[in-house]
C-alpha cells in the first residue's frame, strides 16, 4: 500500500517535493494513524517519527476550530524544537494552522492570548497540561481530537507517567469523546509496557 495515499493532494505534493521517500516509521505509522487507532511509533532519533505523528493531524485540522492537536513532551527544550520544526511543513502545505507553546516559562501575557484565541496546535509539558485542566485554560483544550505524547519511554512506568496518564483520562472526559493517542518512543523495552501506556 502507498503510505502517502492517506493524505490530501497538497500534503502529498509537499512531501514528495521535500523528501525522497517516507522513512520506515512513516510508512508503517501513517496507515495506523489514519485508521484512527491509538498508535505507538518506536524508532531511533532521526527516523522521522515526529513528522509521522504530525502530518496526518496537520492535514485534517481546521484553522480556527479550537485546539485540535495537543503535543506533550516531558522535555521543555524539545517543545521549542518541535514548534520550529513545524514551520516548514505548515509553510509548505500553505496551512493557516496556528501553533503555540505553553510551559512553565510561558509569560502570562501569552497565556492570556491563548485563552482569547486558542491555537490549533498546542505544544506543552505533562505538568502544564495538568495545570490547564485545573484552570480556565481547560476550555481551550476540550476540542482536542489528537494527542501526541513524545518521549513515552522517559515517563512510562514512573510517577510522572502515572500523573500524565491521569491527565490524559481527564482530557478525554473533558472532550466528551474518544481522543486518538499517538505515542513516540525511542527503541527501548519493554515495548508492550510502553504500548499499554499509550493506549
């Protein structure tokens, strides 16, 4: 099966004009993600797994329809890298989707702006997600339909991971319908344990 067949013509054209071919993580990840199933992509750094997780969501999200995609990483520095790395695909597919980062370092003025106009894609940490769920900010994340959890291996099986798992359950309850979860992990074992954490 052609892994790019799941995308709209504009996204497919951008990808084919930018890359030689999909990576194995993308080839195997996209059909699973497009099916709507919870998906775990376990691959080494540099394998294209972040784009594998995001591209389907970028193709489907509607600008101005509230926060539809939530990316959660335990590493604050990674969050800013991901925001920068999304600029290329968004510009390439001529998308009007708005992206924002919310961490403990986000100034109050930026947080207030998010409450007035929710970003389509929100990048955050487990702790900031918890705080959003317990404040007025929960209104902007009740429209989330896709959650991407990066560095799953770093939190699965820990207290931080248990805390995040509870936050994800609370988010789904707030949304009032099932949310697709996409987990990204380095090649660490046990795979089954990490898969259970995601699903």
